[in-house]
C-alpha cells in the first residue's frame, strides 16, 4: 500500500510503457517488506534536465535509465562511476547527499549468465558483436571484463563504426578490438565462440526477423554461445537459427534480471535481494514455464 512515507524508485525512458522493470522491482520490494514503489516515468529527450531536477526536489531515491537517455543523462549527474565512464553510458542513478551519482549495471547483467553457467577459457574466446549502438558498449566492456582478448564489432554505418572504435582509447594492451562492416560478417562468424546480438532485430512484434540469415549463420561453430539481448520472444529467430547450427542459446531475460538486481543493491544498500522472485515474476508475466 502506498502511503505518504513511501519512497520512490523508477525507470526513465521514451517510450517506457513497455518496460518490465516495474513488475520485477515491485515484486522484490514487496518480498523485502520495504515501503518503496517503482514507477515508469516517460520523459521526452528535451525534458530530461528539468525532469531530473524535479526528481531531486521530490526526493526520488534512484532510478534506471533506458533508451534514449543512457548517454544524455550523464550531463545531468554530479558524479559518474568509472565503469559507466568507460562504457559511455549510465543505466542506474542513485541520490546521495542530494546529488545524483550514475553507474552502469548492464555489464554485470550481461556477464552474469556467462560466468555462472558456462565454463570457458575466456582469454581464448573470440567474441563477435552484432551492432554498435549503446547496448553494444556494455557488451564490449563485459567481454573485456570476462577476459576476452579478441572482440569484433559488426555494424552497418562505417562512420559510426569508426567513432565507436575511436571512443575506446583506454583498452587493456592485450585486447584486440576490431570493427567490421556488415557485409564482412561471413568472414568473421566462423571465428566466433561468443556471438551477441545487440540490435533490436527480432524483437516483438517482429518475431520472424533475424539480424543474420540462415545462410550467414551456417558457419557459426558448433558449441559456440549465441546470446540475444532480446527477451521477447524467446527464443528469437536469431537463437533458433543458432541452435540449428549446434550453438548454445541465451536470451536477454537473465541480463534484465541481473542488472535490475544489481541496481536494487545499490539503491537499498543491501547485499542480498530476491533475484529468484524477480526472475519468476517476469517468467510468469511472459507466460513461460
């Protein structure tokens, strides 16, 4: 029950009505018995600075950030965690001493299922990432954190690809980050031990679409991990094609859950949050067993 003492958390974006974050966060808060409410806040890009000032005025404890604000929010913050600076994007913001502090939990969310479920020599793992937008930045950082020394990013816009590569100016010396135009995918994919889709291609309602065709996926090595950041539908067409090649498929639901759990720990200053409740709430909502 919301009262005059209820503290506010939320997610900002435009649009944001589709977000599943309120479902899993409110389930977790109820399980913890805390007087908090997590709300979706649709904020247009031009309204971002004044909205964030308004949040400060009404005492919002913290909030998540989604498209299109992950980079624009940085100019509204008093401090930014080094991990968010390295990615160039913020997805979690905490109010501390009446100032906004930004960080990025997408990296932790991305690598969590890889670390907990699959035993790999990540230093010998070649990662191939489809797309060079905001989501791919967290994936590149996650691959580096895992220990991957070869990371290939494939995109459609050559100028944006070059900007993407040039923005990574503090890479560890052992990391080889390369960029490729989309038409080069056929000569890259056979090397992939980890293939990640960061594009929105295949997201509901466009469930019959895949960023790669069956022919392009034909050279994906058997036993490779195919990871789609999309969680609806599951499996996506991309993951279906990957499975046909004998690849291991991971959808984006666990990333969503784990980045959310990490954000809750930051806002509430807790070590343990009910991750299982968050995961099951989303699975129930999506009609998964």
